[in-house]
């Protein structure tokens, strides 16, 4: 449902369901918070020129009415191409609270020249003071020359941590495509690739609505009966549907068409060892 909240103005009207001007890269619920204005916390990136320096912290008593909790950003954004040492994070970074580590965790996107994407991690006890970022997963020779690590949607699962690793390719189609592999951790801080880097959540076919991008919900899967439900955003790169330079291509809604999908998996069925037709020796 999309309620008409009347909270924020857009194009001269408040007849919308907007709650914050910006993109939420983390939404955290703390029902035991002593300060009611921190019962819900959101980490937000704004569009330039409005507070474009980094990620800002907002709080809310009800998840609808939000206020800025800190004038300065809690994390800084990358400024153009950078080289090591890192001086900020990128647009697919994810911030969550880890109930086992009892820390806030930022799975961060870093970029190096020339347009080389990789993943790192930084942690905080209070969403203000952060540890020095450390690289966790990066592309290597086994990935192929066009691979980049776009995101690692991490979550606590039973006695360990799992991640849905978004891997960027441009060679198969000639433009950016992102599929999902698996990652895993035994301590929530150090991550490894698993399942021989097989694709966990594949892209759709050439004519499908999810041909080019897969972006899993950052909360991880939901347990429904004996199944794990993965909600995700699928994307089609619309500009390739039209002749190059045509009016339709130029006006193709920022080039992407988005839709939400559901993938279901048997409980604990992330990876299996499958036997062939012949018995083992």
C-alpha cells in the first residue's frame, strides 16, 4: 500500500508517500531504544547538491516522521576516481546492525582507478565512530577480466554469516550486467567465496524483465514455513530495446526498467553436493 502521508513536498505537492529526501542504505529498528527518536534509524545518501558529502544519520519514533540526528555525515562518499588509501565509500554500500557482533556493520563499496569496484567492511559501536575500512572481497584471475564486485548483501544465518555477492560483468552483453553468487563468513568480518563461484540467483533470459540486474533485499531472506524467500529487484536495461540515438532510447526512464521478484529456496539449501548417474567407488 502507498499511503498519502502529506509529509514532504515534491513538485509543489505533498500528496505522496515520501518520508526522507534521499536514498536509505540502512534501516534499523531498535524497539528498546531509550530515546524514542532513535527507535528507528536510517542511514541516508542525498542527491547533490543537498548534503552530498556522505551518509547521514536520521532517527524516527514511528518510521514515518524523521529528523536528522547529526549535521555531519557519519561516513564520507568517494569523490571521483580514487587511489589507495581509501577516502570514502560508494553508492551500493549497505549498513545494518549485527546482533551477534553487537556492532553496526557497513559492507562498503570502494573504487579504484580505472573504475575498479571491490568490497570492504567497517564497523561501529554507535554509527558515528568507525573502524578503518578493510578490503574483504575483490575480483581476481578466476573471475575473468571484466568482473567487478558490486555489492555483498550480508546477513546472519544460523551460526554463521552468508552474503549474496553481486558480481558485475560487461563482456557478455557489451554493457553492465550484475548476477548473484554466494559468500560466507565464520566471524562476520572476514569473507570468502563459496560454491566454486557458481551463480546463485541467475539473470533472466534475453526477453525477460530481469535480464540485466539482480539486487537482493538487504534484509536477507525470510523464513516462510520450510522455505527461504528472497525478494529482489530485477532490472532491464531499456536503452538497448530501442535504436541507438532514438528519442525512445534517450527518454527511456533513466535507461532502466525495475520490477520486484521473489525467489524461493528450501531451508538451508544454499549449496549441495549432487551425485551423478553412476555410484561412487
